[in-house]
């Protein structure tokens, strides 16, 4: 590590080639209990592919944030060179929260954008028609103005909600100092290698990544990436006994979740440059490892590559780039990679299950064409340190 990096990163900073020996999970926290019954895979540590999830590679919202915040972007971004925040600390009143909640409910629930307004308007029309038809069977038929004007009133209300939603989408960023004040206290911290939480600070290498599956009432499956603390006896919530974990969303299939874990690992690993994504581009020169990487010409892109791309590209061009990147994520060799953590945690490798070469097979019914294989053994490149206090 260079002198500059030594001054910038703490001694606890995470490096994939220097993962210390750790204690096994406690007897009360077996691997089966550590992951829920709906976990379908535990993802390997290290051996980065270097492919980012499409949601972060081609982000729809970042450029709008950047254009409005400008120099303030460095202080209010969710992700920067120091930490990846996981909690918004809003310094606002309860009245503001209450009014904002109902504003969003009305503007999004009754707007013609997204279909909610059309549904409400259709109900109003049906109600009016039923009311008119019912008068034909009445001895004293009446056609009060309410029956005839009810759909028009609903249409006006939904139209107003649509205007409010447009204004919200265009100007909500103006309230970022209150609404998007990402805290440093609940975050994955690159400089220190620690994960800060409401339950204390824990080293990043004490967390494991799981693909978690959920199903709705219709049987549709949804998958998400859960990054969960391996030693819940030190971090569980005393109120409900749940272990400490974080959800990292990714748009699309299971390969995107693998890419999300790969990117998080590279973000925390100070032996790696910051992931080359739009939201981190303004911070690349502030991180020593990334700055050295870029100055050596290894990035192969201009310093403002993402900013220039979003300023010039049309939405159609960005859509095409997103589709092409999804294919890159799918084609990456995610399955059956070695796991560096197997040499650092006793019994870690014993909990493996067969993994498909095409990791997207986790998200579909068994197919004879799917090939499941065992993970190859990782080479032990970590120092032979004693187990830590956990």
C-alpha cells in the first residue's frame, strides 16, 4: 500500500487478499438457520468478474440529481468514495412527513400515469351508468346532476393528480437536503472496511451474501440480494431476534444480483478501484487507489465519461445500451467460482450446495438442460492470522 493510501485508508480497510481467520458461527446459529428457508444460494467471496448490475451501470436518476445538486452532489449522494449509505436521515417535522405521504399517495395512486387514474375513472363511469339505468326501474325516475357529472369530477381530480405527479417527478430533487440526506452512520464504509448499523460496527468480511426468494399470492417468484451478518449472536435485534442484514436491489434476473454482490465487494476492497458507474464518477479522483488506477491509463475512459454520455445520449440510445449491458451481465461466468472465505471461516465450505453454471437457473423450474456443478477450490492467499474475538 502506498504512503498516500496508508494515510487515506484505515488499518481495518478490507482487502480480498488479506481476509483474516475467523471463528465459525456459533452452535446456536447453524448455516441452515443463518439463511432463511427461502435462500436459494450463498454467493462466493472474491474472484471478481468486474461487471456491474445494469441498474447502476445505466441509472435513470443519477444525472438529474447531479445536474441539480452540482457541487452539492458530493455531500448528498447515496454512494461516494467513503461510504455506501443505507439509511436516509431526514431532519423534517412529523407534519411534513404526513403531508408528503398523502401527497405521494394522491399524486401516484390517482394519476393517469401508471394506470391508477384510468381505473378510478372507469369505476366512476360504471357507477354513473348503473345509476342512470336504475332510474328506468324507478316509479319516480330522477337524474340528479351528481349522476351525470360524477365521472367528470373524477376525471378532473385524476387530471390534477397527474399534474401533481409530473411536478413531483420534475421538482422533487429540489428538496434533496431534507429528503435525500443520506447518513454516514448506517453504511458500508470503504475507507475503514466496516459496516455501520444501529447495532454497532462490524467488519465487512463478517457478512455473507444470499439470493433470497419470495413468492406472491399468485405464486410469482421474486429474488433479492441479502447481505447478512454471519454472527447474529453479536448483532441480532433483541426485540425480534432477527440477524442484521441489508437488502441491495438490482433490476432484472439473478445474474444481476450476482453482479450487485460483485460490485459491492469491489467497492469495499481498497485493492480495487471504485466501480466504474455514473454515481461514483465524480468521486474517482478522491480515492487514492482509483486515482492511481485512472492516472495509469487503466480506466481507458475520459474523466467525465458518464456525465458526457448522459448529457448527449437520447433516451432511446440509453435504452439500447441498457439492453446490451443486460446481455453482458447474463453472459458473465458467475457460476461455480471459488470462494476465498472458505479458507478463513471453519466449516464454511461444508455448507455449499451445487450451483448452476447459468445462475439464472435458480429462478426457473428445473430444466434438463441446466448443468449443476460444484464450486472449485480457492487458493489460500490470506495471511495466517488468529481468529478474531468473534
